[in-house]
């Protein structure tokens, strides 16, 4: 059906629109025209997804300058459902536009919608696609796509050690524009097989020109991933967080780090691996380590080197390492401290951090500590300062790139420790974090856990509110609205809780386990028909 909300014609793919859906669209229109953020609650089962998609895809026609839609979901299943609903909405919209003889160019009929998920879900390589974990798949992919790995494969000239799909993407797809379509996981995989292009990198490339992007919360909220994936999205984009009733937990988890005793044990192996590689490079390619040292002295960041490498060589791979775990505005732009510039000195510095944390985990009681106190104790024991700690993640990224480490999955424990140190050095003076230690798990079995826990969910989502002019949080259970706005630290232009209309025929199931006299309905009582009937009749009356 077609109807108008103000000066906007809405193309709704169903014959009837519920009153709450109509009100929802009005609130969306107000938020978009005010260039502000909103939080809207509408009960589950009332068609939030089709309401959002129908309005925004219609609004893009009446307002051609509006940005792309970024639709954030929690799971891959939800992403698939959104893509299917979007295809239905656009097909109906285009049908109506053709009937009304609307100019095709103005209508933006050629919609490109892309869904992005992890490498493991979007990989055609027979070995990488069978990886047991996301980290392992990322590591295997890096060993096939990094510039130095591909150079070594070319020198062998036997075709081994490279991914044919990635090579196809680099040769043909990196500058190509996808034809209009709705590229969910299955269609991306099929498209990749036909063109011999890597589906994952094709999807990432399509983010730059797609009209609709559907992906997980983490791609916007986790600073380590957002800086790698979503750094090119325009401010005019419309961001929707669906099922956002748990978004505060996602924000907190993105800025928290958990360390276990076995994690610290594996760090010793990681440090030994790095030490051996450093010794090996000193023996056969000392110039490479010297070049890294001089770069750090000049204050050239690893990110800038990656950008120059990509521009000069047209390669990718070095930039596939995750970014710093801190918020964009807190990233250090200064020169790396002198005590961790040399590779061997930095490895020694990390080893001292690991030993200090291991000693902390020998405590036999639960404690919660102010990060200021923990940071001061750590600085005094290690004879260091907060600045050196803040650079740990960036310095490790630089070292791993310099040493051409292939198996990044094995380096995950050391990356966690570096993230812990970076967050502590950055936010150790803040009251928004806490150090929590538990020597046992919930059943009392010894399993020491040291947490640097973020206590303020607004820290994680604040960059999103600042970067995009319209962000919508929606769910069926996101009340009380004023509580969520306070937790997330923003002032919504629109804050509305919509109830389900009962004008349509509804089946309302009710499960009764006890009567008004609190007599439970068990099998034995069913044999006592008289008592049971009396109890039920009393309930109905």
C-alpha cells in the first residue's frame, strides 16, 4: 500500500499498516529531519524491521541527499532476515515507481545492499573456511594475503601459498562496483565463486558505495574493529541498532579485558617466539629492525606506514591487524617512548608486565580495586610510566608487522595483555573503570580471573553519536526509555514507547499453573475434578 507522511510517500509492501507502525514512521521522520538521535520501543511481532526499511527506503527517494542506511544486528540469522525483508520492500517500491512513471535515476532503483560478517563465514578457501575459530581463520587468511607472504609466493612461482580468490579480487574486484542486488552471505558466496573474487574483501569494498549496509554491532562499537572496517562511512549515514536492549553490555564488553592464568602462561610462549624472531632478523636482516626503530624515533605510526604501503604497492594484509582498543579521541599521536622503541626492549617490557600480573593472580581472595591505585602500584613495581603502557598495543602491532608473524591466532594471549596495559595506561586515572579479581569460578574451582572492567556504557557508544547525525535505537523491550538514555549518555530528539494495537484479531495464550486459592494443577489433582473445577471457576470469576 502507499500513503503519505507529510511530504514523503511511503511504499509499504503489505496491504495493511498497523497504527503503531504508522506512529513509528512519524517518529523516524522527525528524528531524520531534526538530524538527531532517537530511541523507540515497539512490541515484538509488530513489524519493526519492515517499518524501518519501508520508511527509510521511501525517504531516500524524497530526499536524494540522505546518506546510506547502516543497519546493525546481533546475529547472522537476523542479518539474513533483514536482507530478505529489504528485498521485498525495494521490489514493491520499484514496482510502484514504475507504475507512477517516476524517473529511475531519481528513484535510486539500483539499490546495492551488502551484509558483512566474519572471514570464516565469507571464505571460499578450502582450508580457511574450515578453521575452528574466528581468530584462527583471520590468522590463516593473513598468511595468504599479507604483502610479504604474497611476494614470497610469487618468488616460488609454483602458485602455492596464495589464495586464488583474493588474487582475483586484487586483480579485478578492488576497483569494481558491484551490480545492484541484495548480497547476503549466500549471494556473496555465489558471486565470489562466479567472479573468482574473495567474498569477504568484496563485501568490505562494497561498504564504500552500498546504499544499505547490514552488519554486527561490533563493527561500530568495538574500537579495535570499527577503526578497520567502518572508518570511511559518511556522517550523513542513518544508523539503526535493532534489538538494542542489550547495547549497554556490548559497549561495556568492547572496552573491557579479561585475563586468566592460562592466558598469562601462553604469553611466555608468545614472548619466546618474538625473541627468537628478533634474534633471527638481527642475524640475517638487521636493517629491517633498524628501519622500524628509526621510524618510531621519527614518530611515524604503523597506520601511516600501512597506508603508504597500500598506496605504493596496491597491496593489503598489513592493515588487517586490529586497531588500538581505546576510543578514537584517546589514541596517542605522540612519539613512542624510548624505553620500548627497540624490539628486544619492548619484549622485555612485556615480559615484566606478564610477571607482574601473574604475581597479582596468586592472591586467594576476591578484590575490587580502583584502577588509579592498581596503576600506581604497577608503575612503581615496574619502574615505568603510564605513557609506555598506553603504547603497548600499537607497539606490538608494529613489531608483529616488522617480524612478518603469520600465525596471529597464537599471539592472541599477548594481544590481550597489551590491550589490558593500553586501556590501563589510558583510562587508569578515570573512575569509569575498575580492577576486579576472582580466584575461583562460580563453583569454587580455582580459575583466577583478572578483569579490567568498563563501568560506563556511554564511553563505547559516544563516538557513534558524535560521528553520525542520526542514530536510532530500537527494540521491543527497551523501556524505561529515560534510563537507557542516561546509561548511554545522550539526549534523544525522539523517545517514544509504542503499544500494540488490539484492533486486529489476536490470539492471546495464557498459561495457568495455579488457581486463585494457589492450588497447583498437578496430575493427582486432575483426578479430583470437583476441586479442580472449583478452582478454575473461581479464577475465571
